[in-house]
C-alpha cells in the first residue's frame, strides 16, 4: 500500500521512504543501518551487484553481524549467471517498500546504482522488449548499416533520432523496437525527476575527493586480504564466466584475469583501484544532477546519523499531505 492511499489515521500515511545515495565507499550502508535503528526501519538494497549471491567481498556487502539485526532486502537474489534487470528490480523494490510499510516500519533504500535508485523512487515506465523484433532490427543494422536505421528512426521518431548518434546501433535498435512494440515515442519512457511516492526523502553522502580515493584504495587492499581471489575462484565454479553482468564487475573482471594468468595480482589491484575511482566520479555526477538530494558530509562527526534522522523528520513533516 502506498502512503498516497493510506486510510485516515493509518500511521503509514506519514511514514517516509528514505533513500541513502552517493558514491562507493562514502559509508552509505553504515548510515542506512543507523537510520533503521532510529526510525524502526528495514533496509532495501539498491546496489545492482549486491543482488548476486556470493559476490560479497568484492561488493563490500554488509555481513549478518554488521547488519545489527536490521532486516535487509534484495540482497543475494540472483545467481551470477543471471542478468540483472532494472524493470524486475523496480517491481521487487516497490513490493518490499509496501511490505515494510504494511508492518508499520520505515523503508530505507540504500545504494549507488543510479538507475536502480531512480527505478525504485521515480515515475519510470520500462518499455517491453521482444527478442525476435530486436534480432530482426539488429540483422538489418548489420546488413544496411546503422545510418540507414537512423534515417528510418528520424522519420518515425524525430525526437529520439535527434538524441541518438548515427552510429549508436544499440540505442537506434532499441528506439525502433520500442516504437514498433508500443506505438509510442522513445522519449515517453525516459526517466523524469518526479517521485513515485510524495513522501520520499533522499539523503546523499559525500566525502572530500582525496579522502575518498584513499578509502577506495584501502578497501581494495582489504578485499584482497579477506580472500577476494578465493571468492572469485568459487564463483567461477558457479558460472561467473557466463554471467553477462557479474563477470564484468569492477574487481571481478580483474580477478578472473589473475586466475587466467593475464594479470599479476599487483596489476589487478591497481586496475581495480583505478576503475573504482572512475566509478566514483560517475556516481557523483549522476547523483549531483538530482536537486532533490540533501547532502551530508560523511566525515562530519559522530552525530551524522542524528542529523540525518532529524532531517528526515523535518522533510516528512514538510511533504506530508493530510490523509483523505
């Protein structure tokens, strides 16, 4: 049940949906657990790689002990051979949010996978896909060239064509596929910054860039010490090499290269640090674009969780609507 439709007097009518977002290694998981303890909440994962069973060390997944008894949802729900789906995640996350509220508790979404966060929080509709239609369009692109399909897209959906490069075969094919299956322009499915739930409060965690880079390096070295390579070796036995999403994850891709003799351990560590720092910049750019996020300095003192809790309470009061 959404708070939008909670009956008069129902405590869920004023229960916010809290999201803790930001770059890797800022301390999001710690803050989410602390907020859950203060707000009688449960945590919902919004990190695409933490959906995978067994990808624990390399994703810095919180252990059972670190969760301190706080229930966590949407962790360990996929095998490494499966491909993560944003649309499937959206459905699962919203079901988890509704179930947590039905228990009279506060849902707390946490993660740095920007599109997954947006899928859970915003009014985003994901268009259908049809393997046969896509295969036919891909075959045409191969035979006639991407520019030919781009010209067709210009006739059918000028707005989409204007935003997609002439040689961007993947996006051209997707836009044509969406148009053929739905009869609607591709732009109709683009995300817009409008919360699905009006009682959503987004908190962003930030750290000074040099300090964050140092934390990233320390995290990668700690992963190795904790047995990251053994984890990758075990996941290879479960089909990691066949996983289109999982095997390309930063750290796991490098670890597989070490096992294959293509990289030394030192080279893999350096590559993982560089790749993670690049990811940090991308995540920061993504979340900074969202003006609805209120930012907190993660190094701002031991009262961070108290300040964040106070902000959630103020924001919830400011956005709450009288129950019908």
